C-alpha cells in the first residue's frame, strides 16, 4: 500500500506539476522526439504506410497517424525547423491539452499484480483522484477529414513499402474468426510465394480488424506495379482456394498457436485493457475461436468478398524509392518527400 501511495503521488506530480514552459528543454525534447520518430519510421515503414492509408477513412487510424505516424513526424519536423517562432504556441497548446485531459472524469486505471497486492489499490487510488481537478464534462471530439489521398512518400531508400487498405464492415460484411486463418494462409501461401519468393520482397503481411479495417502490405519490396497486380489477384486466389485436409489443418493449427501464446502478467494486463477498450467480450472471443476451429475451405473461399471490399476502396500509401514512385506516378494523387 505504501508503494502504491508513493507511485500514485509521483504520477500526480508528473501530470499536474511538470514544467511545460522551459523553452530550452522543450526545444531539446522536440529535436530528440523528431529523431526517434524518424528512426521508427525507417524501421517500421510498412506499419507507417498502413496507418497512413487507413487514416484516409478511419478516425482511429487518423488519430494514430497524427500522434505516432507520418503525420506526427511531419508536425515534429515543422516544429523543430521553426521552433523559435512556434515555441509560444506549442507551450500554450501543451498547457491547454494537459488541463483538458488530466481531470477526474478522464481517469482510467489498468492495474496488474498478484492477488495479494491488489488490496491496497482502493486505498491508494483516491490519492491520485483527489489531486486531479474537476473537469466541466466537455467532450472534445477528434476532428479529421475523410479523404482518399493515395500518397507516395519518397525516401532515400531503394526499397518500397506498399499498403492497400479498406474497410469491409462499411460494405455490409461481418468480422469472422476465419479472417485470422486467412491471415495465416496469405502469409504462408499466396502473398509469401508471390511477393517474397517470386517478387523478392523481404516480407509481406495482412490484417483484418473487428472494426472492418483491413490491409495488405509489402516490406522492403523492390517492386510497385507487380505488387499491385498481386494484390488484385488475391480475390481470384480465394475464390479458387483448394488445399488438402492436411494443409487446411496446418493453417488452423497455425492460427490457434498465435492466439494461445503464453503471456507474462504484463502482457495479460495489456491484453485485458485492449479488450476492454474495444468492447470485446469473452463470448465474442469464444465465438471467434470456434469459427477458427470449425473452418472449412468453403469458409475461406467465402472471404473473397472481404478482399474485394478492401481492393474496391482504392486506398493506398507507398513509402520508398524516388525512382519507383516516379515510374508509377499515375498510381498516386500526391507525391511528397519524407
């Protein structure tokens, strides 16, 4: 309990008493954060491309992009470049954001520990809550513009990261557990063989969220036009999907093995918080698991509509080589240097 008291008191000091108007230190933080952001983009450009392409139609992805993706890096770059002119505005916005965010109404705690260590939580938690100011209940909606930009970002790299994104729920299709099996199938068969083995890309990935957001993306890819053709061919691949029972069982086992990975307490706590925030119930998880275990080849073929919805959205983002992007410039609505 004493440790919790100290911990929550320290959190309160950080939230409420941090010095936000030290111009020299703020300039150092902006430069340091810009450098780290650039490093993350270089190391995970495929994730940045997916986030950016999804931001064209998804408020969640648009928020993620402007707080940790390409949009965030562009903000940091502009702020660092013109820091002397912008520092007053940045400080004012930091103070305004802190005042709006750190209130009693906005407090949400995720706490993971052994059962014996949880007894003091209810005693210590008021120490933090009492320090927080009472908010006025105002809800500040995230404002963004839904717009297909289809951007190509030129970097010094000679390889490319090509993301195609869309939302199948918006087309009236439902999320199914078999989409997790489809991810395994594409990663070990269609995308792997065509992008990695034949195309020379270092990697390839796909993803399908409960919200309907979905993507196909290549990693360190020497191609653009060929990769686009491979993406377009995935619907026919699924319509004609046919493997023997042994391979189908391997795909199902591979899917379940990804779900049933051992987790340490920190991972369990993080997963619990994620499920809570996304309103995913135990019943939904059981249903998803049953759909995976009962999956038949016909169920995989039925997912062709999901991929068709993704491709029909025509939402794409490429990060990579100037030569390749300029060769395929008709693919983009905007070309920028990153």
